[in-house]
C-alpha cells in the first residue's frame, strides 16, 4: 500500500470535528491550541464543535494568533476548504461559566457537542471525530446517562459491536470490559463476548492496514490461572474462544498470557495488540509506557473516533497551563486512520 505524499495530504485534508469536552475543564484550551497548530492545519481542516463566543474569548486570553472562522449551527461545512480552523457554534453556554468544577450545565453542553459531532459525521459533513475530556458525573447530571464517551457513541450510532482501545507508539490495547467495578469483571469474561471482540479487532486492524494482525489475550487471573489453582476463567471461557477464532476464523490470536508479562512482550514488538480483561489491566501499562502519547480509539463505529488520554484537569482549567500534545496526537492519528481507510477501500 502506498501512502499519500505530503502534498496530496494537504490537497485532500480531511475535515476533523473536535468536540471541546467539558467547557469547565481544559478541553477548550487544548482544543484551541491544537486547532491553531501549524502541524494540524497542514494535514486537516480542524472544526471545533462548541460555543463560539466562549471559545473566542479563551482564544484571546491564551493569545492565539490564528483566526477562527465561525460556522453557525445548521450550516454546511462539507465544502469549506479554508486554511484557518473553524468553530461550529452551538451557542449553548452563558456569558460566564464557573471553571474547575463539576456542574450539570457544562455536562449538558458536553453531551450536545457529542450529539452534534456524531450527526455531522453520519451526514458526511465531517470525516472523523476527536474528543476532548468530559466529566462523567457532570454528563449524568446534564441528562446523558452513559458511562462515558464510548458507550454514548455506540448508542448514537446504533453500533452493537464496538471496543475501547488505546494506541500508543509502542503498544496497542483493546478492552474486553470497560467501566465496571473490579468485582463485576469475572462474570463478563465469557467465551461469546471474547470471540466477538477478537473478530472485531481483527477486522478493524485489517481496515487500518495490518496484513495479518497478531492478537494476544491477557489472562484474568495471576499466572493465567495456574492450571485452575487461581481461577477457572482462562480454561473454561478464554482458551475455547481463542481456539475457535484461531481454528474457525483463521485469526492470528494466542493466549491467554499472564498479565504481568504480556504487555512488555507486545511493547517489544511480539504482538500488534493485546486484549485486556478489564480497564486498569490495560490502562496501567499504556500510561506507564506512553502517558501523553496514547490515544483512545473507539473501534467498530461507522466513522473514526479518537480522543485524548487525560481527564478534564479541573485544577488547572483556564490557567493556560494545559498541554495540547495529547490532543494534537489524537488529531494526527485520526488523520492517519482516515488515509488508511481510504487506502483500504481503494485496494
């Protein structure tokens, strides 16, 4: 597969919708800084989805010299090939908003940004979505009852098979379970959902240009259950799923491997992605290896969605201290994935 040259990329810059997250946090700051970055403007058309009045005020406070073109809600952005970042304005915030605290007003606005971005993507107005962080409690109190972004995207797109994954320079992880208490996890480590996840991951990696994705599965229990001494899930649920996908579907998958070594093996290049049984099992190695460089990617959606790997940063909101590097990385990865998908569809 031949990737586009830099000139071709600029000529065919994808339109990347960027939801600004919880407006009381650092989402607006990192979104503004990333959208004004020369690196980002050279590779895509960044479209901030948020309140224009609010964003322009903060752009001035942060001394961002780049001009922002405002697009009123309901106006098409599909034909816009501007060289400046856009703001798709929802005009849904008051003149002033208390920063650095959880509040239903901010949660409702964050939910509206997500809904708008999804509809724009489904309508073909934008090519991919990148999300700034939300506060889950604020989202709930604002009327959106989802555990997080991933589940909300799946609901809005009516996607049944999806996965939360994290992509870092030297490690990729996908989660079998996401926002569950640790006590609930074993009941969800079952043959059927693991098979569905393995097939999904295999299909999505093929779409992203992996000729034969090498998938490893991390065990739930210490030492992979040690022959049943420390747990039965590996023998009764995980291994049968792995064998079915390997023998019947031809997927290059192996395991379950002890969780204390498999992530290091993958980081050294032995595998393309690791399936983690639960949230922290996968997120701890990702953040230890690549904090600030990892990108949250929702696999299985009808479009590309990436996100930063940090939270709302209420403690530094509005202070100009927020580092936009994770947002810049998330946008660049969305652009790369968009080109990979175009190449896959053309091949």
